[in-house]
């Protein structure tokens, strides 16, 4: 459950733990060990940061940061300006190690720097590491911050190389950069080089806005929507049509909505000329809304050919799920919102916030564009080159979004709509994996208790993919639960025995209940051939072979073998396993062993307070003491 919650936060655009900003802490080396300096340091971005790498990028003696983020910007450079602007008297020293008898980068080397400030020697220690952060690697330059440079003398640097050898370096000055080669004994100064790559400050973060124009790269069939017009007549939106459809969400109390409707009315001629039909769905009938009368008045006074209807909660759920499938995040649709649906029934453009009639007319041309690269270019909000075209959105993802949101009936209706599109070879059918659609429909129908519909859907899966393992397993399970064991066996025989072990056991149980004992035994043997240690199958088969009234079914020797394995596997602690073994001994005529084993079973059952089982076993014990096997 925690994992699902975390992923829901990520889909909403939040950080891993919600809206947590980046944090920076300062070690005070006092009774209050750490102070939060996030704001004053300039690090408290709302990025969902992942990896942090330290390096003296501008080579001014202090450490700068490179940060990678899950959200934009994917990489952020943070330059450390503290020393240069506030305290130029501070110093540092940096070392780049090169191994000769150990690994070349000297990963694992331990550096011990000894400094003198006139108050005795101080030591500072660092270790050169690789992979020192999550999804990040800092510079291999080992950086020592030295504090104030006045009166500071570096006595020496001792390096313990990864192979265990120690080496001391002298003649090191504060503020210097040095190359240390293992075995050389000398610290070679390195001049700071000029950076060929110049970094410019990032542009300011734009203000958050609910207004957006989002052209679609993928052709996603809009779910069919049933609405009620203001005059009470019913209307179905979606599907193939001879007109482009505009679905507009509005409310009587929403000023931008009213301005937008007025603009639509003024451009009614342009809409009619371009074959555009407008359906304005009012949300004024939803909970806590009281603008129904105002909405009706606005519709009566509206010019232009606008079809007014009510948006109930089912309509809102459908449109919001569509939006959330296309856009990462779970924010509700703003008012107004507009869906531009092509004649092919697929969503072409989603407008969040107000949109002009002129823009809508212009955007109707998108439907005629089939080239994926061109559609990507039109949908791209900024310039630049893409490494690859984005993956298309499978219409199944919308059905999954309905399912995840608990809208099972919406998911079933949409899957049936997709099947109709595929069967009629409608727009987008070539991008559909029809067997997956039928399988999802079957699974949902089964969850909803619609067994007949589920069986029909799974059978359709086999039309497209005769070897579909999950569909065959589902059909076998449904046939078993409905008592159609012969049909279930037909499906099971097409599957791997190991994969359907529990189902075959269930079929065997149904066969036994139907007095088809020989077939039940054969199915249990099938399970045991592929899994000899399947204890349930061994127990049931041993009991049938030892106690069945039909002599042609019984096999005492095989029953003893199975029951012995069962008792050993349960370490003589299961009274029912011992009961089965006793019955098997009685079947082969070894009544002494049967009595002894059954007495052991009674003793264990009594200790476990299984009084009902004790009564059953004692009845068999009487029979075995008389020299009679148990056939019932």
C-alpha cells in the first residue's frame, strides 16, 4: 500500500515524500549539531532531486554542486559564491591521485593532512571513493577546506595507498592544486585550466498556470459519453462522426467560461464553415452547485449554434481520467476546459483554461496529419532536437486509469468500445492489441461477478492468441468453479502442468465429488508426476487408493508409498497423514502396522484437541482391530 501511495505522489508531480523542498544543513559542532540553512544557501528548490556531485567547477577553491532531478530541470548547477563574496581570506587545497602499484585512480586511498595554525598540529582525513552518492559520482579531486589562510602552514600530507603502502608529501601550500603519483614522493603543482564550456544562469522559473494548449501525439479514442441536454433529450458524444466535436466544460459562475462561450457564439459562422460542432457541458448540477437556473438563462440568451447539456459526475470522471492518462499528474480539470475531438473520434487537442475560437479552427488541421514526427513537432512547446520520438499512448492505458481510479464500469464500457473499433477496423484499430483488450475485459468482468461475460471475453482472447496462458488458466478456473470439469480439463491439457497445479487439484476435487474417482486419481497422479512433493495431491490420492469402494480404483501398495512420504514430510506430527498411512496399511493387510499407526494418530490428535478427528479415527481403529480395511 505504501508503494502505491508513493507512486501516486510521483504521478502527481510531487517529490518522493510529497512536496518536500531540497534541504541543506550546516554542522555547528555544538550541542545543536545541525542547522537548516536551506533558504539562505539558495538550495531550497522544489526539485525532486536525486543525485548530488561535488566539484570545484570554476576552480576558485570551493566546492560547487551538480544536482540531477527526476523533475525539470533534469540537471542543475549550483555555483558556490560564499568565499568570494563574503570572506576572501579562506583557503583550501586539492589533490589528484594517480596509482602506480594499485588502481590508477587510487580509489580507496586515505589522505591525512597535517596543518599548523600556531596552536599545535591539526589533522584532517579524507578517503577517495567511487560511486560516493546516489546516481552520482563526485570529482576525483580530493578537496580539503582549510578555513582562514592567515598564519596557516601545511606540514605534510600522508597518503595510504589502496595497496597498503604509505607515502608522505611535503612542500604543499594553501590554495594549491597538486598531482600526486604513487612512489614519486613529490607533490607536483597543477595550474587551473580555463573552462571551455561557459554556463549561463538559468531563466527564472515560470509562474504556475492552469492554462495550457496540449496537442496530442497519439490518437486516443475518446470514451463515449452520454449526457442530458438542457431540454431533457439524451445525447451521446464520441465515436466516428462527420463533424469535428468540441466538448466544453463551463459553469454559470465562471467569468472566463462566459467570455469563452461569447467568443464561440461570435465565431459560429467559422465553426459551421469548418464542420465544427460545439457541446457545452455545464457543471452547475454537480454537488454544492446552485447555478442551474443561471445556466439555463445563459443558454436561452446564447447566440450561435451551441448544444447545451449537463455534465454529471460520470462525465467528469471520464474526462478527468482521459486528462490524467495524457498528462502526468492528478490535478482536476480547471474551468473552462475544452476537448477537441476529430471526426475519427480521437482526441486531437486538450485545452486547459480559456481558448479562442480562432485557435480551435486552426487546430482542426491536426487531425489530417499522419506523420508522427510532425505531430510531435506541433505538440512540442519548445525548440530543440529529440533523441527519439515519444512512445505512443496505448488506449489500454486509459482503461487502466479508469480501473486504478475505481471506475470499473467506465473501464468495461471503454474496453467494449475499443473492441467495436477493432472489429469494425475503425480509426486506430491497427495500433490495438485486441487479445489484451479482451483479456482485460474478461478479468474485469470476472471481478464484477459477470461470469458469462468473462468466459466470452477469455474465449475471444483465444481467437487471436490460441496459446494465451492466462486466458486458458482463467477459462479452466471458471469452468471448474461452475462444475464444467470436462471443459476445464480441455483447457488444462493445453497448459504446462506446473503452471496449473492448483487448478488441476481443484478439478480433481470436483471429479471426486461427482463420484468420478478414477479420473480424480489420474489427475492427482498428473500433478505428482511433475511435482512429487505436492503434499495435497499425495494425501488425497493415497486416501482414494486406500479407501475407495471400487476395487479397480484401489492400490494399497501405491497408497503406502504416498502416505509414507506424507508422514515423513510432516515429521509424524500430522494425525491425518498418519490416519491415511494406517488406512493404506490396512488395505495391504498389515493390520498390526495399521493399528499402531492409528494409535499414534489418536495420541497426537488428542494433544491437539481435535476431538472430532479423534472420534473419526477411533471408528476406523475398531475396524482395523477386527482385521477389516476401511472402504467408504
